[in-house]
C-alpha cells in the first residue's frame, strides 16, 4: 500500500519534478514498443484527501475533503499529464481542446506512428480552457470496465452465491434458456465485453441486488434504475446499462465526446484528466439519478465505495489492459480471393447500439437482394482457434489461449448455423468459418459483420489503430454504416446497393476451400 501511495504521488507530480530515471525508463519502453509499463493509479491531484472528524465518543471518522478545481488556464498553456491506459493523441487533443500537432510539438519524443500511448508516460499538453469542468475523482480504472484480463479469474456465479442478496435466487429467460442472476450478468458481460464485476457493483448500488435478501418488486423490475417498460427485468436492464456504458466509454476513449447534457439542461464537461471508465459511469448516472444523487454517485461515497466494499480497491495493483504502441497483426479480407464481394457497411457499432464503431460489413456478390442463402464462405482473417459460437456468431482467438478476454480476437456475426466452424476448431488464415447469412442480430440482407477486440476492448474500425485488411484502411463516414475503404489512392464506398463502386476482390494467397454444395442439392 505504501508503494502504491508513493507511486500515485510520483505520477501526479509535475514533469520537471519526476525522476529522470522514471521518465526516461517509461519513454524508452514506449519507443521500443516492448512490454507494458506498470499501471499508474490516477494522478495525485485527482485523489480526494481524507481527514479525521472526531465523533462525540472521540472516535475519528474519515471524511473526504473537496476535490481541487481546475484553474482558468491561459490559451495554449502547457499542463502536466501522465498518459493513462489506452490514451491516444486523437482523444487527448479532443479532451484538452487542442490539436495533435500542438501535442507533438510539446512532446517531440512521441514517434510519428504512435497508436496507443504507454500508461505512465509523463507529458505536457497545451490546453485551451473550457468552463465548468466536472469532478476529477476517478471511480474505477479502465481495466475494471472491460471484460478483459482482470476478469479472467473471476467466478460470477460463485461470487453471487456467496452474497445474501436476492440476485442469487433470481431466474429469467434470456437468449434461449432460463438463466440465473449470475448467468444473466455473464451473458451481458460476454456480449458487450463489459466487466461482470462492474455490472454487479451497479446492480448492488442501484437496487441492493447483492445485499437485500428480499427484493423490492419495483427496484428488481428496473434493477439498473431505468424505469422504462420495454426494459423490464434484470436481463433487459443489464442490456440497456451495458449499451449505455459502452457508448460513453468509447466516445471518451476515441475523442468523440467532450460534454453531455444534464436533465435540467445544464452542460456537464468531464474533466480532461478523467479516464474513460469514470466518464462512462458519469453518463450512466446522468440517466438514472437526480442532480444531487448524481454528484454522490460519481464521488468517493458513491459507486466507488460500493465497488471497494465488494471487490477491494480497484486501483491497487491495477494492471493496464492496453499496452503502448499497440499494433494489429496482418489481416486478410474476410472472404476468399477471386470472388467479388461488396463493402456494405462502414464503421458502425460492434454490438448493440451506438459506440464503439468497431465493425464493418461485407456481402457476397448475388443477383438476389435480401436474406438469401449463400454457399460462399466467410473466411478467417488470420490464423486462430474458435473460442465461442452462438446464433450467427463465431469468435476467433488469435493468441491460442482459448480466452476471448485476452489478446487479439476477431468477432464474426451473421454466419449461418449450417457449416459454421465449431468451438475448438483450429483454422488457418483464409480457411472457412461459415456462410454469410442474416442469422443473429438484426439484418435485412445476407452479409458478414466483423469487429476486433484486444484484451476485451473493442477497437474503433477507423480510430488510432485502424482495421486494416490487405492494405485497405477504413475511413469513418458522417453517420453509422457510411464511410470508405482506401488503399494506395483507390477508394471503395460503403453501400448496401452492392454496386461497382462498393465492390472489391481479395488479393490474399489462395487457400483450398470445401466444394460449395449446390443450393438445389440436399446436404448430407
């Protein structure tokens, strides 16, 4: 604990006061693109300080002192910043109301090809003041937001069974079967890639699901505090919450959000030093709490206190799940060479609605529109092992550890059940995974939907580390599903019309595929 406290103080100090040994060590690791530096907890300036208030009996009771407010900085003034897990120059420029060029000028050590910045790297950022910045209190680290490495050893069912609350007795039908309360949490955590610990902490904070043996019917029906009839029940409340959390997390992570509106019409601007998980929770509580309760929920005595009571201090021994200088492995297009396919969907949501815009869509050439059967194959963009399948879903793990919460993962949606690769299948790049279809999710035409995750975090298709396949780089459009693929001056436009301007061929090496079964011939 003493080491963690000291580290927080060191990382919160101005750059000029940090030991040259520490600064140079972190920067050297970044430039070498090697292992991830140790994870810093939030800078000391963002931590609430505790004082002791005597009671009538003379026993000191810890109380939180107010957090510091930010000064009105001069335009372009350099402020001290310590890079956080998953930071990119795109996001920092948006949050500090500056530009990538100005950040690079102030930090010339940053390489031209920088993707993610290494957690712990001291920086100076030119800031342009925006009024009414919100709290600087960090609720939970980003590693405890995603369903990533920090969740690998966590047993949701065992944890819920050990609690006295009503969630351990709860049962509900979802996704084809009757599931326990813990099973519902795991289902949503897996689909949205949101930490089961965070979902449990929110259920406890919002409805006492882990501590109250008898559920209040109203609170249990709308367990996440979202009293909308179409979202009745724990499962749909979890789905709603995870969707909202992801939208906020990835908007902040990717520099697409700098403010949101309170129910009373006031504008709330998250502190530029905030981490993505804390901003996502601010947006969540903005939807579920009154003004006074909102400030409590996002402060030291709100959800943060509940999380610590359930799982311990999340900032202690925090390991960042996003390394500095992250690079994507080489990927093929998701269909065989020699076949004409269409780019039918530019960057759009990976799962659910809203952000992250991590997914792209491709459809096989066909004379018929709509949901028509296809005997063509969707293929593996890289070698890996199939770790999960579901209705329309195949998840391909590239690091071979059989866990989609760690390392690089490719997500495929809308694959026909017939002929789909089974869990445990080891496939090479270019080998078949299944036939494109309309199965799973929502679709109006036969196609395949693809997205990427690294250590449980969805990656924007057109972000700092774009979803490049065979040299084709996605560019985001003005709205979801719009956009282009570009390569050496050539541009492919996303369009469900599947016209010549949206069509392309794979130029990857040919791989032997199963012989297609004619559509008028019974299989088997």
